[in-house]
């Protein structure tokens, strides 16, 4: 369904009945990232809400203002979406940038979050901190993405050859690439990096990160090309109430697609533990 919010309209898949699980994708995906998890969650008695974030897929893409894509704007979208659907409290699951939005919900709207599951992307202060050179090497693209116009030209050159190489392990490569061909779509998808992680943030000193008050599960895959295990296991210090860590073996960055049965098993056990 398409749900109108105050600033944007989002493409959202809502299904099932029971306690709500909010599923948040990252770059360059849409709510289809979760197509293997949604049936399993619904069958287990959960209602799923899977939005496509602003700037991606079939959701609106504000033009002309990079700040419209800051993680705070996504936070506002998610709170409005929950209000529209009359959801007071939910479990939140995020992958990649969706993990960043999920963590923002957990910090600034803790009363709305029953549990938090973060996949691939963990404690960003590890990457941005003084000891994060290994993390920065893997995430070289977050700096390259800052160069508006140049990044778009480089990524789209020769029928998106460079972007294809970057996303080479993505199981839905052709499907996620196609929407980015639309005018302005690639810029919109890159804008969350430009709004939330501009150069002054990347070169600055990370601010202290407050702990979470809800149970947190971190999940990292051994074949992740972009994010280290260290930045995920560091989340333990931010989850004093309850922390659970799981590794998904033999899977790349997009492990909800690569190892759906394993991901479903982990999600269902964690959600039932904290239902």
C-alpha cells in the first residue's frame, strides 16, 4: 500500500496479525529485501510492516534538499507511519542503513521499541573513531558518495559497471539496479550518506553514544565486504539490558537474501524471547 505522511508518501507492505515487527532495509534496497522473512514472521503470529524508505524504490524522493534524507527525517517517517497504522509499540529490525534508522528509533523513541535487531551495521562510532581505519578502508564508498555529481557519473558509467561491481554479491542485483536508472533516483539513494555522514562528520570526533534500554540482537555475516565484525560486537557495550550476538556463516552483506532460513530462525527465536 501507499501511505501518505506529512512530507512524503511511502510504499509499504503490511501483512499478518499479532505483535508488530517493523522491517527496515538499507542501500540500495526496498521492502522486497524482506520477502523471505515476512511469510515466516506472519506464520509465527507477527504482523509485519515493511516500508520502502524515502529516496528508494517506489517511495517519494524529495528534490533539491539533501537534509530531507537525514536519518532524523527517516525517524520522523517511521514514527508517523506507526501512528498511521495505530501501532504503539513494535519490534524493530534493520539492515545496513535500516540498522541506522532502527538504532535512531531505539534511542529517541525507546518507548515505541520492544526489541531491536541490527544487521550488518553496528556501532558507527567504531568506524568514525580514531581506531577505525580498517573499518574506513572497507567503507571507502561512504566518502566517495559525498561528491555529488561525480559519484553519480562514476557509478553509472558504462551501464552502471562500477555500481554493478560494488553490488556484485547482491542476489537481486538486476532488480535493485533498475529503479536507480530513473532520473534523480541514484542521487536520492545516495542522499542518506550525504545528509547523515558528510565529510565534517567523517573527519570529526564521534559523540558519546547513549545505551539502549531494550533487548538488542546484533547479526553480522562472515562474507561482508563492507563492515567488520568489530563494529558489530562493539554494540554489546551499548546494550546493558540484554545483548545477543549471532554470526551468519557463508553469506555476504545481504544475508537476509543469502541465508533466509537462518535469518528467520534467529529472528523468531529472539522475538519470541522478548515478546
